[in-house]
């Protein structure tokens, strides 16, 4: 194995995993260590890698030819694609040891684990041998010294510990996309998941909640105090907030809506009025809306705003004033590709397209799907009886509500039989 003798595992989080041909197959999410029956540091048996479609698999340490903070390279042979499941005598290093409170020996000085190193012996066996521990100073304005100590000098690494924070685990998860972070949270025990979720800032937590199954959303929201829960709901897109509130009893919905700022709560209240499975229940009430006398340059500047999702930013809806939903009379829409082809000074009223009938709030989901597929649309306008724009259904809204209700759940099934026939045993 071509690799440094000592590797700090937190630095491996998110590192790409490549096959012998140089093709990326996933990213490292954790390391798996096996507790020994005799005294001594745990043996590292492999890594956990996240593959496309959020499947996490086990990579035996014996299959890895190179491992460092830049890349992990696999040797020849077949991969086991079955979903990784931790065994009773195994430890997930980042998930279970980061942020753990320990006592440094000698002297019993308290500290917090910020990283764990694994080392390879001359015989090729990897073990957890070093621990990076930051002292607890008791002072908010001063960070404690960082110590790198042998595994057996940090007391409190074995067994279950409830005494830990979240800062270092959050640092490892910081660069993950919201969907990947949501996936990682599902691997944590409920109490730990709620701790980590609560430590995220409001905007980040709102993004992550939108990627979680409904029951996880409800449990995390319930673990927050109501003021914080209302703040997080304000950061969510109105349609996502409405979907989450729909999972709560009506009295709890009312309490949280009352705690939200009125201008944030009003669009959510409107969405809650629509029947499930209709355009009104899945639409976003905050598409990009501009008047007909706005210029192409203004429209391009608007869709470049960072907070807009790609589906929402793909087109501009043109209406009479007012510009917030429900708007004035709906005039049509302009796709961003058309904007790129027109002179910047031209007015939207001269390039608007209105040859496709808009949806009604009561239009059922199958009809929405059929019409969007027929016209190859990324989004469709939704108008009321007075032809006022009340929202837009985007392709991601349609996908979210067309897939099975449990599609966000972690995949617990094994790989297909045809694949299993050529794969090795799990977690070998």
C-alpha cells in the first residue's frame, strides 16, 4: 500500500475514492474500527464510502492500495455494493469518537477529541493509535492547547458516552451538500442526530430538513424549542414549510405559524389551504416575477441570485402589479435561454411567451406531470380564477410528490441478485 504511515481520519472525510482505472466511485464518509478482545487500540478494518444514490458501502482496508488526504485508490477486484451495516463490535470513528469528552493521562486533564489517527504496522495492520485532543479551558475567549497523544493516554474512548458536543463533527460535515448531510444524519442515533441538527444554523438546518423523510423532519423539529422551530420554518421555502407543517397536528401548526413573522407565515397558510395532490399543494409561491416593462438585463440579474434553486431560476414569470403572489394579471413567461438570446435593453413584454395554458390550483398531479412532459417544461405557472399568478410548479416539486412516500429513506435492501453473484461477502 502506497500511503503515509499515519493518517488522521477527519481529514479523509469527503475525499474521493477511485477505482484502479482512475474513475471516481464515491467519497469517504467514515472509518470502521473493530474493538479487540485483548488490551490495545482498535483495529481499522475499512472505510465507509458513499456511492451515487446515497448508498453507503464498506471498503475493506485490504482492498485499498493508496490512502491519504488527497485521494483513496482501490486495487483490482469487485466491490461489495450491499449497504454497510455496522456490527456490534465495531466503531464508526468520526460518528462516535469526534467531540467525545476524555481525560488525558497522567493527571486527568479534561479535553475534547478533535481527530483520531490510524497507523499501519510493518505487518500491514491498521490501528487507531493517536488521538488529537483539545484541552477544556473553561474560558469562552480562549481555546485550549491541542495535544496529540497515544490512544491509551485518553481515558473515556471506550464504551458509550453521552458527554460530547458537536463542533468537530459539524466541521467534518460542513462542506456536504444538504442532501448528503441529511443522509449522514440518518446514520446517527436519534439523540445524536437531534444534537447535530440543533447545532446547525437556521438556514442550513432548513435546507437539510427539506431533504429528510417526513418522520425525521417532525422529530427534529419537535426537539427544538418552538421559537427556534419557527425561525427554521421561516428559512424554508414556503412549499417545504407547508409540507412539514402538514405532518403536525393542527393545534401545533397554529402555534408555529403564529410564532413566525407574518410575511413569512402568510404564504405558508395559503399553501396549507389546498388539497393534497394538487398544483396548489406542491407549488412554490415565490417564483421569479417581473413586470412587462422590466428589461432582459434586469431579468438576467434576478435569476442569477444565489438563493434561487436551478428549477426556479430557469424562467421568469411576467405579470401586472403587484409582483408578489397573488399578482396582477398573468401575462406569460420567459425561459432563461430566450433571455440569453435577446438584447439586454429589450423589454420582457416583447419576448414573453403565453401559448401554453397555465395550471389551476386544483389541477391534479398526474395532469401536471403529463403536461410538463409533453412540453418539456422545467416549471409551469399556476393561476386563480381571476388569472392572477399564485405560484409555479417546478420539476423538483413534481418529482418529490411523484416518487413513493419513503423515497428519502435509507436503502436497506441488498444489491440485486445478478450483482450479488459476482460480489464478495459483506464487511469482510
